[in-house]
C-alpha cells in the first residue's frame, strides 16, 4: 500500500539509473531532507545536538569514508583514527594560521590534506592485500598519533598538548567554540553530511566507483578488463581519506572543541568505524549511516534507559551496556551477515509487495 | 502500532531526564574501565560525605543535596554527553575528576555559566581567576605540585641540586604533560637536568622499555605524573630495576594504596605528595560510620574509607559543601543557582576552625580563594609509604610552592589562552 508503483514507467536510461527510481522513495527522501534541514534546527537543544545528532553525523562521514575504501574497493584499513587526527590537526593549523579564512574552507582543505596523507599510506596496498594491508594501515594509525603527540608544532607548542578550537563564524553565526548555538552546530554538520553523501553516492555509481568494485571483486580480472589497479586503489585511498579527514576536522572543531591525539584518535576509534561499516553494511551508503547511528546511539539510549528510567547504579548499567551492545552486534551479524543495509533492503522489497505477496 | 509505540519509547529514552528542586551536584564518575581503581574510591568518598550531610544535617542550609552520578569511564566524549545530559537538571558545579574532560568543560561551563571545580587537576592556568572566572583548581594545582616536589628534593640536598638528574615519568596526555613547562623553568633556576619519559594510555600496563631506559640513565630523582593502572605498574618496574624508592616521588594522583600495594614490600619508602591527610584518624569517620555505613547508605562497600582517594573524594565534597554554605551566606537564600555557587567558590575561606567543625581537623591546608587567585595556597605535604604497616605517613610539614615563579608562569599561560580565544580579563 505504501508503494504504489502502478503507472510508473521509465522510458529512458537516465530515468532508469536514478538514485531513487521509485517515486515514493524520492518523495520520502525529499521529505526526510526537508525535516532534517528545516524542521530539526528549530527544535534541537544542547543535549540533542551535542550528545546525539552531531556525533552521529560526524561518525557517519567517517563511516562513509571507510565504506568507500573497505566496502567498495575491498581494502581493509585500520588507520581511520590516524586519518581523523590528520583532519583535526590540519584543521587546527589552518584555523590558527589563517584566522580570516572561513571555517568551511578550512574543513574542506583539511580533507584534501588528509587525502594526500592517505595516498602516501595507500601505496603499500599495491603490493600487499587483505590482512597484511590491515597491518600496514595500523602502522599509519600509530605513526600519525605519535607524530601529533611528539611534534609540538602541530599543537602550537601549548603546555598540555591539547588543541582547542578558536571561535569561527559562518555568515556571522558562530559555528565553532563554546558560544555556538546547537542548531548552528547541527546545521554545519548536516551540510557536510549532505554534500559528502551526495558525492559518495554519485562517485560509487560512476566509472570510478565501478573500477573500485571491480578491484574489490577480483583484482586480476579487473586488471585484465582494463582497470588500472594503481589508479583505482590510490583513488579509493584518497577519496576515503578525504571523507575521514573532514569527519576528523568536524569531530575536533564542531563536536568536541578540544582534543588530544592519543585519546581522541586512538586505535579504538579505528575499530569503532570499522564496526560501524560492518554492522551497517559493506558497500552501502545507507549502511554507513545505519552503522554509525547503531554504534553511537545504542549506548546513549541504553544508558538513559537503565540509569535514567530504571535507576540502576551507573557501574552496573555501563557494564550491562557492553554486554547488551555486544550481544546485539552478534545477533545482527548472525541474522543478517550483510548488515543493517541489507535488512533495510529486504524490508523494502517486502513493503513493495505488501499487502499482496505472491 | 506496537512497533510505533516501541520506537516512540526508545526515542523518549534518548532524551535526558528532567529536573527537580534540590542542590544538584553531578559527579562524573568512572566505576568502569582502566581507571576505575582510582575512580571508585574517590566517588565513594564524595557520595558518602553528602549522604552524611543529608542524614545528619538534612542537607546544607536545610536543602537536601542530590548527587547525580554519570559514568564517563574517563572517556572525554562520554564526559561531554554527561555534561549535556545533567546540566539541565539545575547542576550547580561540575567536578570531572579528569583533566581531559576538564579541558572540554572549561569553555562550555564558562559560556553557560556553570562553575567547574577541578580540585588539584585540570588546566593549571585556570588558577588565574581574571581569565577563568568560572574555573577553580584550589587548594593546589599541578605546577604547585612540581614546585613542591623540587623543594622537597632541595631540602634533602641542603638547598643545592645543581647538576642532579631528575626524570619525569608521565602519562602521555594533557594531564601528564602539565608539569613540563614548570620543571623546565625550575631546572633553569636550580641548575638541575630534567628529562621526560612519556607513557601512552595504551602502554600503561607495559612499561619495560621505558624503565630500562631509566636504568641506563640513572636519574638521581624520579617524579611521576601517572593515573590508574599506570602508577602501580611504574612502581613495580622501579622496584624491578632496584631504583631507591625514597628518591621516587609521585604527584597526589600517584599516591594511593592501589598504587603501592601490588609491589608489596618492595614499594617501601615510595613518596608522594599529599593534598590532605591519609588514614582514618579524622572524627568525620565516626560520623560516617554512624550515619552512613551503619544505615547501609554507603555508595560503595565502605571498605575504602580512610584510603587516600576516598579521603580525596570526601575532602572535595567538604570543600564543595563549604562553598555552598558561603554562597548561601552571601546571597541569603538556601536554594542557590550556579552563578551564586560561583560566588561561593570565589569567596571560600578555609580555616582550621571550619575544618575542625566539619570533622576534618588539620586535614588539609588553610587557604582563601579570591577573585584573582582560584588556585588556593599551593601547599601540600609529602607522604611516604610504609609497606610493613601498609599505611601512608606524612613525613614533612606543609610545603609551600615557589609562588613567585609559579604565579608568573600561570599568568603567562593564562594570557596566552586569552589571546588565542579573545578573552578580556576581569578587573580584580
């Protein structure tokens, strides 16, 4: 009943290759966008922005980035935390070196800086594959965090090694620093998420994305049909790092406001993003969002439920959170090894037939 | 329909719970994770003291105290979540017990008008009240600690430590790096050599290579800025390389029973700074026993009472309670707001009489906070571990830090912070 596809005919190739070929999906997408851009900013408060929405958006960008590399191009990376650190520190250096440069450009530029670093650390992927590549990217993780801790230039020689974001405005409205309104914080993240998700979606169904998938599915076959593995893999590393770098820059400048490399961008964060991608669904844009939401929101939700509603002691609640989240991850992966995105896909297929399944 | 109800219930669960009228004091605890051995006793002490005030006196000025626990696991992001979820409940002040979270909350608290009380931790420059009106780190801060440790070494060497080698073993985080500029400045004044051995979060349980390095360098004294499991491992490693324990001095966060007990007899003689007295000697423990433990109201098991970190928590709670009383006196109302709380903290005068009246005679230094000085007097004792009696003993009188030098450094760092963030100083 929800999907009324009778009478929808697609008569040209562009019609057929749209992102949302079904009219209902398209309107639903526009409706969600309208709510997110026009509705939510009016009702969002500090708690929702800082503890729920902004973290989900920032982590979604990181998950999108890793999904391009791991999900679409098949290269396993454990360097996500390190690349986020590159984004954060280059954003900080750019913001303090060019105080008049608009923060939006700083964030984009830090994405490009991270892309360059990503290319450098992507070079080994031409020789080594699979788990061995994971170890090589692990080296990136440790090296980058060590670098940002060890070279005082990166944190402008501050006494504690912390970097603190200066206040910056967009159209006269503060978007970083402590005086930022929650809606401004949310909207700036939403802007980046929208642009990057649009970019990711269109990249992955372009010839570039198809060359990534060819490499992922069988690199020798891809090479035989004319895909240049050097180009495809390095492209994937560059684009992925660009995304991850932007998420790191937002993580530092908009979300937390002050970070410290070893704590904020440690190996835990790399695993966290990898889990998001695996749980959400490898090779799926929606999966990146679903995975990030699952990993970020579930602990908050359980905490509010167990401590806020049921008044459990905080330590028991926290330990239970680990048990419940862990059990749910295992449950989801057993029930649906292809991630939440596949679950959503099945659900949609059912809905299209409902209420008259064959 | 059923699904919709479930979804609605889940969304409601994401929203933070709402307020009610008490003196609300959030406690960002960590009872889980690698730092929980330090977080549990401190949290117990803090809770138990306020439970005592509620039971014995009916709160402060007749208003009951509601301590809200929020678990951070020493994680900065969770700390931010805790701050956001509790600030709407009328929170009077924040005590994060974590330097990393304190750094996050300094700008937020300043912008939203909620004081941050980081007792003996956090950002040292916050001691300059002209630039940090909402942040307090009395009775002594890290740079005082570094200076006090060096003064103690000076006393041991008859005032001359030129050419001595001093090594700082520190957690490679904002917390551990805090004393570095002070030690460098002090090294110039007194002519000793100083070098730094950072230990990462991840490797705090595995410090073999760092200690082999230390054994090779043979420093005359080792200072330590460690926390959680790192302390115990470092003390064991120091014992393994047979380093003379009496030359090994920790900051007040590296001087609890948890840190020395794992090394057993070999930790005998290890020294640490003391912000307050260790042990169960103070009369407050009789009241705690009568009103809290015997009634089954203890936050934990009560077994930690009298340990260094339990006393730290209780001492912090006592200072908080005194600041609330001060605020109530200044403003003449019992149910104070965060802004009044700030005035209370800023006008807090801790005297020996007040401490004795609270059941803490001679427990901590006497000091007065002022508009300009949010860092207190900068005094601490040195305590030494007696492994045979398994107790800490104070071995010196209160030592005053080199205030002239420290105040200059604090002012410089505060001015740098102000320049980066366009902050105008207040008139004091």
